[in-house]
């Protein structure tokens, strides 16, 4: 199942979100899974819902049942309810959206970060008013009263020309062609694979030939100009992936089409998931304990059987063992331990004589 949205997919979603510009933000909700719902009013259309859930964002058909709003949801209500969304843009080709709201107190900005654990940051004049998740690492600090700082940005793949594309690829640190596209340029693995496939180039190539780069750049333009043909890829009834258009790798796979990428995401990600009750969790816990005990008992049974075989063999060979031990004690007295060790090399029963005089005997 899909775990996040790529930069290219976000590029297509932003086009769908354009219907929200100049709409009034009527209300803000939060559900038990911590998803945030921004409910806009659009003239002549009515209610339009934008759902933000960790690494996903899309237009949803309905607002799910909500719980008592938590601190950040209340903060968004305080600053943004009844404001108007004046602009919505993807930051370069990053998985970050910038929302610009016009409120009675002036302009407010919201940054939605769709990577890592996901985050939503409310800003006023560049300063952070609040975050869905506070963050502090080597690169930046996302906390109240800090200046909002974007993470280190990669080249904007939507603004590249042939020359800058070649330069970016040559500066890429990954070894293979497909990894350079996926990680260093931010295409994402699936679309890097698709680009190599339709350009008919070796995705594992280490050397960047001029012809190869030119083919890739030409085909990338074709990917960005594709019409939306949102597709869910199925394996029986299980959803394997969701894309804004069909990929070459989708051939011979079961698919389901949707008019918009948001509708495909909403269908896939809003399907009810049965949650385990506390009783079911307890049952699973004790089932695991019983299974572990059963495995232990089976191992003990095997060990007992093996030890029984060894015991029976010793009992059957008692006379032989006793005679060997008697001979070894007499030999040690007569010829000494060192000579006895040499003599034991010719024995079919005594395999070794230890320094302390103990014998290792083989019973066949």
C-alpha cells in the first residue's frame, strides 16, 4: 500500500487544489487518526474538504467523524477560521505546500510538509505560531517563535532546461542512473523507473552519456504533460499503489480508474480499517504465549528422545565401556598419559585422551 506522495504526484494534486483559491475557510476538524480537515466554502459549489493526514493530502468527499479537537487544531481555528485562501503553491519540487491565507489580522501562511512523519506549520510574518509536530535537528528547528526555515532544497525539476538537467545529473551523488533520478533529483523511485523505461535507457548505468541524458529530459517533459488518468493498481482486492496516470509497469495488471487523483486517494485511503478490540488483542497475546510454549514443549520432547537414545546406547555398551576404562587406568599407571595418548590413536573405540586423563569414546 502507498506510504506517501511523491513530488511529481504533488505537482498533479496542486492543479486539482486550484479550485480552493479565494474560497473561505469555514471550519477545521481533526479525527482520531490525527488527520486535519479544512472545510472550505466555494460559491456555486458549496462545501469542499481538504484532508491532510501525515504524508498525504487530497480533496475528500466527506469529513470523517471527529473527536474533541486537540491543541494544534484549536490553534488553526483561532487564526484561520473565516479566512480566505489567496494562494496555494508547491515549494519548488519539494513535497511541501505553501498556503497563503488572508485573515482580519493580516496574512498567515501554512506549510504542509509531506515527508518524514509529516507536519503542518502555521506562520505569521515568517515566525512560527505553532506546529503539528515540534522538530529539532541539525538543519532546523520547528517550534513556536522560531523563524520557519525550509529544508535543504534539491534542484526544481519542474524548472529544469536541458542544460540544468544535465548539470544536476552530473552533480548527483548516487551511483546508478535510476537512483540519481529518484533520490538526488527527487523523482521518486516509481517515476524514475518509468522515465528510464519510456526513454529506453539502462537504469543501472553508471556512466552518463549525452544521448542518454537528452532522451531522459525529453521523456520527462512527456510525463509532466500527461493528462490525469488516476489509477489504483490492484492485486486481487488489495490496493498496491495509486498514481495520477497509468504507468508502463501497469500493463497486464488489474486497475481501477478515477476522474481525479484526489478521488483515487480518497477511495483508497478512506476505506474503513477494522480495528482490534482490547479483547481481540488479549486473545492474540495469549495465543502467542501458547504458541511459544508449544514450540518449547516440542523442543523438550526432541531433546528427551535424543537423550533416551544416548542413555540406551550407554546401557547396551556398559560392559565394553567398563573394560575400556579399566584398561585405560592400567595403561596410565604402566606407561603414562603421554604414551597412552599415542597408543589410543590406533584404537577404534577411544577417539581422544584429554590432558586430565578423561577419555572420549565412540559407540557405534
